[in-house]
C-alpha cells in the first residue's frame, strides 16, 4: 500500500485467540526501504507485557442449580433467592440452653434466667445460605496400556476437550455466584498441588478465580490417582474450612469422568456433596455451554 510523503494511514486487524491462557506479544516492526531499498528505516513499537484470555463463559440457571444442590442435601430446602443475605436471615430460633463461656451477652434471655436463677441464652439453628464450596478435580486418567497409537491419540484429544468443558462450567458457576454480594465462595483446585481461593462473593473474587482457571492445566495420571495425593487435597480443603468455617453452605464438585476425590471429601465434610461429571454435561438443565469452547488440539 503506497503512502505519500507526510501522509497518514490507519491500519486495523482483528484476531481471535485460539484458546484461554497468557499471551506474550512480539514487538511491532514497521520498516520502509523507499524508494530504491538501498537504505531502510525501521521503527520498533514495544508491546504490552501480556494479555490474559479468560475461559469461555456459558449461561447458568441459578434457580435450577439450587434445586440440584438441594437434591444432594435435603437441609438446603430453605435457600432463598436474594441479592444480599443478612446474617440474621441465616439463623432460626431453636431454643434455650445454659450460658457457656464465650457466649455473647446479647443472647441472654433475661426473663427466663431470672426465673430459673441461672443464665440462659437463646440458641439458634443455622439455615443454609448461598455460601458455596466449589471443588474442581482436574484429574485426567490415562489408561493406555491396551490402546494402539491411534486410539491413544483419540483418547487424549477427547480427555483434553472434556477438561476444557469442565473449565468452562466451573468458570460459569464461579462468575455467576460472585455477581451477588453477601455470601462466600470457596474455590478448590484439587490437582496434584491443591490451590484454594476463598473470599466473599464479589466481582473481584470472581475475577481472581477466572484468572486462575485461565492458566490452569489438567493433572494427568496413569492408572488410578495415588491415595496420598487424594488425602493431601482433602486435608488442604478441610484445613481452610476449619480455619475459616462456614456455618451453612452447599458443596459441589466438578470432575472429568470418575473421581477418587468425591467419597473421601464427602466423608471428611460429613455432608452430602453434589457431583457433576462433564461427560454428562448435555443433561444438565442448569447450564448452557457456550457455543464455542476453544481448546488446544
């Protein structure tokens, strides 16, 4: 394209990045050897440091997901749809009991205490809130002993695609959950080295989860996962919950095919866990996958 002396020309080009993750750009080089190519003039424009492409987001039907979570935990029948949940809305008066060290004086029922001659306090029963423990098991089990090279390649490609489907599903749930303030989201990445992201629901917390999911990679194992690794992940998740306990919450685990984490985590939590295997993603009524999920071939 010819550019006259002292002239100006604007160039614009759009690209679609092939998959999620971090991109480091090369410098933009503009050069001219006009008119005879004997002398070249070159201009180098430094690029931005990096660009982070977040996972593809689908559509979450929040009410249907609530019903799905209630199916695993019958106690969750009283979850309410509110933009914000006040602490008082999560407690229901249960009865009276004797005062114990550490109880708040505000809970003392003075009339009953005067009548019995002992301090009695109100006892409240926690009602389920919209606090969520979201666990992502990124394990890809490679069982390739009896497969040909062609079959192994097909199996790896299928597992990789399933992993990207799982990343998109987890990202959609985390982002939608964090759009409403007043609750808590604990996200656990149960790979070889567990990663835990905990915080009140907010766009900032949701963005932090998406940034992690943008660069996460599957955990490939041959045969069954080692028992020690499973126990380490369970202990890491339980350690956080013990340090910062949630009085009422729902638990959901997303896996690729079968997972060795579901049963031990359910035992450790001492509560039912809702389980989603992305192999059955087409049958989920609470989730509409994005039309296109880019993945590395």
